[in-house]
């Protein structure tokens, strides 16, 4: 394989790893957002419970609920930004894979052409390919 083909093959591998990284980060942000939202719901449920200390510390409950809701919102925004980066990485991966396939096919065609020329040269009288 030529230098270009080798470079493209390495680039395909790097782009695949980068795409996997963005997928993992996106999933992590979504999971963090879900945990924050669950925490906010749990705190709100405890705030309304009869055996709750919310009557003694209402501002603490409200602040923790607001923090959890805000954290969930930020993680959803992070997930959306990561989804954009994932889409770009996917597009880049597709382009590089296509270029790699084209380079490999071109190299294969060139090798086949060389083989055919060598076969024709061997069939000629004298077998050295000289005219």
C-alpha cells in the first residue's frame, strides 16, 4: 500500500476513535442529566412528605432542587453540543473512509495494470519486453 493509503488508513482509525469518544461523552451527558432530573424529583417528593424537615429548612430544599434542575439543563445543553460534534465526526469519518476506499481501489487497479503489462511483455518474442 502506498504512503497515501497508509496515511488514510491511520486517519480512518483515528476518526473512528474520535467518533466513539463523542458517542461516549454524549451518552455520559445524557446520563448525568437524567440523574440530576431524578434528584430534583426526589427532593421535591421529600419536600412534600409529612416526615420531611422541609418546614425547618425550606430554603435549603428549594436551593438543592433549583441546583439539580439547573445541572440537568446544563447537561442537556452539553449533550446537544456533543451531538453536534458527533455529527461532524461522523461526517468526517465517512469522507475519510470514502477516500481510503478510493485510494485502495486505485492502487489495486494500478497493480492489476502492471501485472497485465508484465504478462504481455512476457508473451512477446524475446520475453524481455523490448521492441
